[in-house]
C-alpha cells in the first residue's frame, strides 16, 4: 500500500500544478487563499472516508488468505499462523476461475469492441459532419441514456432468449450493452473540441471521410478512447443481472455470475465458505481495480484540452 | 426532463440543408441530406442498434403488459389476447409487490439524502486538499469500479452474526443480526449501496465544484463569512444543478436494485423485508413464468421513478425553472 501511496502523492503534485500555473510560490497555508486552506476537520473527514472505503478491500484480501475465518479484531491483521492459499484452490475447484475470467473478458471485450468501432463513427459524425437528421441522432443518444434497464428486462429476455434463441451465448450477453451511449457522448465531446477547419481543409484536399477519421481525428483523441474504454469496461465486467438471466450453462458464465451462484448455492458445502467467497471476490475485483489505478488520470480528467494540443 | 434537454440544445432540431438548396436542381439532391451525407452512414449502425435493442423493447414492454403473455418456444405462434389493465391490477394488488415498493421507499429515504450529503461533503473537502489528493480520490472510487458481487462477499463477512462489526459492537450488536433482521435488512442494503456508489457521485460533484469561481469565496472571506457560511451560501447553491443530477441518478440506481437483495440478504429476505421491485420482477416473470405481470410491474416502477424524479427536481432544483 505504501508504494502506491508514494506514487500517488507524486502524481498528485503534478496534477495540482497543471491547472493553476499562475499560483504564487507561497502556496502553503499563509492565509492568502482561504479556500485552499484545508481545516483539520476536513482532513479527518477525508481520512475517515478513505478508511471506510478501503478497509473492506483490505479485509477481503486478509479474509481470503485465512485458514479459518477469524472475526475477532486480531483477524483484521495478518497472522502468519493463519495464512493459506487453500481458499483459492477451493474456489477454483467449485467454479473454474480461469474459465470465468475468460468469459468475463469475452463479454467485456465484445462490448468494448462494438462501442469503440461504432461509437467513434457516430461520435465523429455528430461532432464534425453536417447531415440531415444529425439533431435526431443526437437527441436519441441523450434520451437512450435515460431508459431504465428494468423496463427492458422482460422484453429483452423474451426477444433474445426466447425468440432469437441466444441463451447461453456470448452474443446474447453482449447485445443489450453493445454500444455504450455514454461512450458515444464522450467521443462526440472530444471530437467537438477539435477545430473544424482541420477537417474542412482535409476535405478540400480530397481525403475521404473514413480516411479523415482514421488518420486525423482518431490519433488526436486517443485519451478519449482510453476514457471510453474505462467507462465501458466497468459496466459489463461488473454486470450481474443480465448475464445471470441469459447463461444457465456454467462453462459460459462470467465470473461475477459464477461467483454469485457460489455465494447463494454452493458456499455452504465448502470447508471455509467465507475464505472461498473472498478468494473469488479478490480474483473478480483485481482486474478492475488494477486497470483503474493504472489509468486513473484518464478517468478523472474531464478536460483534455492540453492533451489535444500537446 | 428529457424533452427539455433535447429541445434546449442548439444542435438538435436543426437539420442541415435549409435555405441553401434553392432551385439548384443538380445540387438539390446532395444538399437534401446535408453537406456530408456520409454522416448518415456513419450513424446508421448506432441508430439501428438503438432502435432494435433499446427502443423496440421499450414499446414491446408496454405491449406485453397489456396482453396475456407467456413464454413459448421460438417461432411458435400462439394467441395472446389483449387483457386491458388486468396485469396492472394483478401487480398492484399483490402484497409482495406492495411490500417491495415500501422497501424501495425505505431504501430511497436512507440512500438519497445520505448520498447527496456525503458526496458533497467529501467532494468539497477533496476539492480543497492539495496533498494526497490522488490517493483520497482513488480510494473513494475503488468501491464504485468493483463488481458488486465481489464486495457483497466482504459485507456478508463483516455483517454476519459473529462478524467483525458485531464483535466490535459487543453488547450493542443487534439481534437478530443486520442482514437477517427484518427491520435492519433494508437499511443495511441502503448503506451498502450508498457506500458502493458514492465515488461516482463525488466525481460528479468535483466537476461541478470546479465551476464555482474562487472570487466568491474570497469576497465571502473578506466579509467575514466562516467556512460553514461559505459552504451553505456559496457551495450548496453553486452545485445545485449537480445536486439535481445526483438525486436523480441515485433514485434511478436505487430503483434498479437487484444484486444486493439477491445476494446480501439471500433473495430479499427475511420474509420479503428487503425484496426490491426488480427482484419481484425476476421472481414473477422468469421464475414463475408470468412475463406479462412482470412487464406491468416494470412500467409501474418506471412511472413511479419519474414521479419521484419530478418531485425531487422541484425540491432540490429551487425555483429557477
């Protein structure tokens, strides 16, 4: 933890330097800037918050390594006499972890692929092309984000599982999430920040729209692609309800579904049920958390003006 | 809400190719679709997707809810008679459904104010801190980016009968324990969801806080306003649009509740005390094979959420609109 901590502190320094270059050197609390002067109360609040948010994750890891569940206060600290990897073996025997990760990966990867390909196309068209019906497409993109999924649940199940016979298939899993409208919106916003004269010049030079998109626009919005991939990743990787309804066959279930089935059905039969659950939870959580820590900059910065210019 | 946002945007409702294509027959065809008609082709996959996978089922849901609908094997033609409001009557008179709406009410009363309050407080503190900012920010987002199924495991471990929380509470621990106590199950689920989603809402508030000009705080400080005065008179009104959005999104997320009652309280237990409407939809529609009733429940739920959202917008949004 301390390593990431130091790293974060470093990142934090350049992060806070960038937006306010004009700030005087006498930055630390001289009472010049009252707002920046963080009170003790706020700092304690932040620390308590960080503890409340991080402790369950720490406890998840500790619990997954315990031979026998220790729910006393001492159980929250690593105890060399009570450490084992057996829980990971146990969960892997009940639900094939590799298979689950692979299925989650295919499900998530499919959604990301569709979102990036078709999202870039429509995002570029909405931002830099003038055509009849653009307003309708734009309004549609906004409205779609408000459609509540619970209303689509039954008809989608009827259509995809019953009518199209796509139960227990990757396509059936992917379909309702295939193009993430929020990502489309992100693409549009980023493309909109590029000067339209750039594209007009390319058009006059006779470049086709596809070539403009591929050779000019996309290289300029790489951060948008990272942001959109991250945004999109969270959805299907963590999704439970839909793949749970669509996949009954265990060999096709994403890890979230097979772990949930383990929690609700099988866990009781395991020697150390909580250890096994927590071991599975660690495996499910690790890719998302790692990816997020690695790319946290892209996820947070909404203004990418500098990266476009740079 | 949605109508306003689409019509209010300058981009919408203004198809290209207006007065420019006057009387010029050879150019008219080209201009009818706008200067870059290829944009239609670029948009086509997305538009087709939205129509087929999102818009059509929306109408289909309403259709199912008004018919005697049941599952059949693929490509089997059966008669599905129109039954009017029968499914709606079945839904509204179902005690389990009524209970689930009560539950979701309890959930929202706890979850929404807590979410708005805590995320604004934390975002405000986070906005002012200069050291360790990334560490704090990151630690708040971690629950949001993690699968609920994974974190539910830890909460089960923490909140079980002889879990760490009850060990710490000692004699104050509730009996029966949190998740099997019919009074505490739903509040515990609400707390869990607040904790899980808070990072996302902090993100929204952080973006909103950037838009409040520093001068406002400076002049308030000159006038002798202390931190609380500044918070109530500058920060809270300054982020009001974000508060409307946070309230709305928290309500929508709450109404979608399924994973948590399914796993955390073992299927909406004890005795349906933490069953959510979506969980009942799953039970009625897919386990018991009554998709028509489940679809009607979905429609009722969405109408309920829309009504709540309208009320919230009035309460939180002030009088500006």
